[in-house]
C-alpha cells in the first residue's frame, strides 16, 4: 500500500516537474516570439525602410504617373534646386518627414526635384 502510494506520488511529482518544465519552455518560446513581434511592430517593412518619402502606399496611380512624367526624384541632382526651395512646394508638417507638391498627391522629399522646379519669389 505504502509502496503504491509512494510510487504514485513519485509519478505525480515527475509529471508536475516535466509539465512545469514543458510549460516553462513554452512560455520562454512564447516570450521570445512575443519579443520578436513586438520589436517588429513599430518598424516599417524592409521595402519601406530608407527614404519615407518614397513610400507611395495609397497614392493614386494617376498621381504616381504624374510624378514619373515630371521626372520627380527624391534626391535632386542640382543642389540649389530642391523641392523645399520650389514655389510649388508644400512644407513638411510638424512631426512628418515629407512635404508635398501642388502638382500631385503623395509624399515629396524636401531634397527632391522635378522638371517643373520654379524659384520661390
Ligand atoms: S514642382 Fe517639382 S520641384 Fe517643385 S515641389 Fe513639386 S516636385 Fe518638387
């Protein structure tokens, strides 16, 4: 009788030990997964990293074509003719990285340029 009770107790202790260990590993793995997901949550996807003004997500395809037709680039080849010194420039709003342009919708880099660049007066 004592021998069976002792054996049962030993069996239950082993089950609890293994169960606790297994759930501990599960919690660690879940924690790692959660950490990874949390760390990635606020970051842009790899294709959106870099210049945020090049992210055209949600921009009307017609305006994307306008940008191309005007030769818009996010880094001006002419240093003193950048979007932020153009009269068609819409300044960057507080807390944002990109401005805009009166000719098309979508983000515009302050350092950008297109063939319609015109000096501010
Ligand atoms: S017209 Fe061209 S250069 Fe001027 S702000 Fe618009 S995109 Fe930039």
